[in-house]
């Protein structure tokens, strides 16, 4: 259960990071984050952290004893 939660939280973080980055770069408008260099820098970091969480969750899910049986 925890592995699937880690994957879900990681996926949400990835999507949020991409949206934050696009807003920071000015591609998506309509927000106070639009055109902000802070979000242009933090967005990819958040997306990368989400990717790491997804990869860790998938790895743990594959290596769990329940997946083998």
C-alpha cells in the first residue's frame, strides 16, 4: 500500500513541477507564478523529486515479496 501511495504522490509532484516550471518560464499565464524565475528554477526540481519518488515506489513494488508470489 505504501509503495502505491509513493508512486501516486510522486506522479502528482511530477505534474505539479512541470506546471510550475511552465508558469515560471512564462509558457502558462494567468498566475502570480507566471514569469517568475523562482518557479522556473523550483519547478524542474519538484518534477525531478517526483520522478525519483515514482521510481523508488516502482522499484520497491517490484521487489516486494507479494509481487513475486
